[in-house]
């Protein structure tokens, strides 16, 4: 008897549910059982018990009856996961394997790994396999999550950012700078002023040039919006993995799960991992209370340092099934067609395109002046500048979420850097260092902006600290960076990652010195010019980027032009100085500390 008929006869599904599942099976070209589970027509445990009955095999619950772990080999871990197999027992010369199905791949693997031996099967669930693998290999997976990149490509990791020799060299340079400041304050003041002004002028000019390119660059993904993805309709869509790192996010869980359920993608091909810290009971209980659909699985990350988002994602990377992977944060509300848009973009691009970045902005943009500033900053970056960077084939410092990556490439280059607190920006540069490109798609994920000053400062501290980590990591080999990314790519790292932090850091020093020592007239004139130029440029970019949002309902965040926010944008820029000095302190004393952003504050 067929599986569908058995379930129907036992009253476990209805005629309507079976008909719907069969229609979906024709469309998605996948197994009926997966569809019934992913559509929540039947519980995974109950389905597998019926599967065992159908095959005439015993069913085992691995959460209650532990397998013999002496039979489990670390070298075969990936096979266990891919084929959903767990060695269960060895008695009287007979090996028993717990499996979710007995297809040819499973039987052939058993023959190859236990030649000349009798092998029996018992049926379990995919959840049991995942749970067992996590419990057995937790220590190994955690070690890989933290140190895989450090071991394989230490020059790309922020673990030991400066090293002993570099640290001594930097300490020596800093001591000499301090000595010069004390002994020759006037000359020091002049030098700082010249450096600051040149850095400011060069940075603003480069950003303005990229902005203009992005403003007039034709969007490569317009074709997607016209044809409504008809080029994907007749294809079996690949499994798509979504990682959602969560830490103390009990208030966000219900809204998050609702947003993820709205993704327009075959549920049987969705592999969503809710990644939580093992000791974060408040979030785990909130997830269980929300009863997420069965294609969403909890991954529990064991406690270890650094306790960072990239480390958690690396841990979950061991258990993803998708050909493509993306990350969403707890407060994210992505465009429900985003996964299909990303696939269409990958299909159009050449093989060197390993990443697709969607746009980000804020659903609480109009809450107060701070959120308006933040939204204008995001609009400038995601609506315009990254298109300019794409146009010049520059590395693109990625956003923290909604970057879609080929899983095989991500694993090959070592995953995320667990020790970098802006792992997204770092990954964008590292992809370019490995000769991969990033494309931009016309799809927006809405997030929640910090609406109070101190949470904003904490978040910006982490970003600027991560920018410094990213800058120092990729400037370890400047000649190689220049060769891999070209002159413009090299300039992007300088003027979008490195120099802005330097400007924020030096500005108060220059102002402080100017209060005590004579100010050369040419420096005053130069500073006034650069200050005026920077204000004008940023106001123009903010206004122009904001105008981009109109006529695009998906990205519209303002009901009217936020003129007051645009005119006061320099105040917002000045706030970065506070965060920069705090970031410098943390870089020295708490380099891998993750300043968590509180979510679910705005409605």
C-alpha cells in the first residue's frame, strides 16, 4: 500500500490534505512524506512510525534509546548527516543502523562501510539524527566553529589581530606619537590637522563618486520583477538554508516565525535553523511555545568564547542542507520573494558570483530623529552606494543579514570569522580576496533601528570595532589585497572601512589641541572647507537616496521627505565619534566582546 493511502486509511490525514500534497509533489518534484511534514499535515514522528510499519521495520526514538556511540566515527559524520544514518547497535555480529528511509543510497553506503557483515535497519526521524549528531559531536563542532579559519587561514582571522611582533611594533609607534605630542605639540597639531583634512576630503570625494555611479547605474535585476520568476517555475528548486541566530530574543520569536512562514518558497525545500545558545532557556522556551512548523529546527550552540553571532552561525553551518544559505536576524521581515529573487540573480550571473546582497532598511524609520538618521544612512548605502561598488567590481562589505551565499563557497573559504564582530563586512572583502564577486538584488528586508541613543552607541561601537578588525586583517598583506581587488577595491577598504574610523578618532584630538595652541590659518581654512564639503555631500546623498524610495512600495519607509533629519545629519555623524573611541577601548581590552542590540522595542 502506498504511504498516502496508509495515512488516509488510518485517519492521520484528510482527502483534501492528500490531494494538496500530491499537487505540490508534482510542482516541487520531491517526496510526499517531506511535503506532508513541511505543510504540517502530519507530525514527523507519527509519519516515521507509519513508514516503519510500511517497511516492516522497528521504530526507535533516539532521544529515549541512545545509540552505541562507540560505533559512531567522526570521519563519517558528514555521511551520517547527508544520508540521515546513525549506527545504532552491534550484536551477535549484526550491525543495526537507524535511518529515516531505506533507499538505494542508504543500502549502498551500508554495503561499502560494513563489507561482509550483516546490516539491519531500524527507522527513526530526521530530528533524532540531527539531535544525536549534535550531542555526540558538540565539542568538535564548537572547536571548528571557533578555530577552523584560524587553523586553515590564520591571516584572515581577527583572533590574534596584531600578533606579538605587530603588537610590540604598534605599542612602539604609539609611544613615539605620544612623546612627539608632548614634546612638539604645535607641529603635532599641524600634522594631525593635515592628515585629518586630507583623509576627510579623499573619503568624502570617493564616497560621492561611488554614490553618483550607483545613482545612475541600471539595476541588473529589473528583469526579475517583470517576468515574475517564470524562469524558475518549471525547475525543481534547490534546498535553501536560512540561519537565524538568536540570543535573548523571546520577545521577537512570534513575529519572526510569522515572517519566515511568509517566505514564498517550497516548504519542503526550506531548511530553517533557529540558532540559539544552549543555556538561553528563555529563547528556547519561547520558540517551543510558538510551535514553529517542522521545517524549522533548533540548533543549540554550546557555551564557549567568543560568544558571537559568526561563531553560532559557523556551528550551525555543520548542519545545513541547502545549496544556498542566508542569514536573517530576530527582528527581520524579509521580502517574501527574496529567496527566489536571489536564485534568479545567481542564475543570471556567472560562476564567480558567490554572493547576492539584498537591501536593508527600517520599518520604524519615523519613530524619532535618531531612527530617521539611521534610515537615511541605510538608504544611502543599500539603495545607491552598493550598486556603485558593484558597478566598479569592488568588494562589497556585506550587510549583517539578507546576504545569500553559495554554501559550497562559504565552506571552502572557512565560513565566517568567529572573532570578527562585523563578520559580514569581513566576509565581503574575503570573498573578493578569493576571486568571488557579490551582486545586488532589488529586494528589501525591513529591520528595527535602535530608537534610543545608548543602544545605538553600543551597536555602532561593535560595528566600528569590527571595521577596525576587518581593516587590520586585510591590510596584513596590502600588496596581495591590491592584486586581488584592484586599485578601486583597495580604495574601498580604505575609504569605507579604515579611514572613516580614523577621522572619528582624530577629530576630537585636533579640536582639543586647537584649544591650547595657535592654529595656523591655512588649517582653519582647510578644515572649514572640508567640514562644509562633507556636510553638503552627505545631505545631498541622504536626500537623493531617500528619493530613491518613492515609487518603490517595497522600500518605502517615509511618508514624506524627512527634511529636518537631512539638515541635521552632521549631528548624527558626530555621534560616531563617541562610538569610535569606545570601539578603540574595546579593541584593546575586549576585542571579541559582542555588544548585543536589543530588539522588539518598537511596535
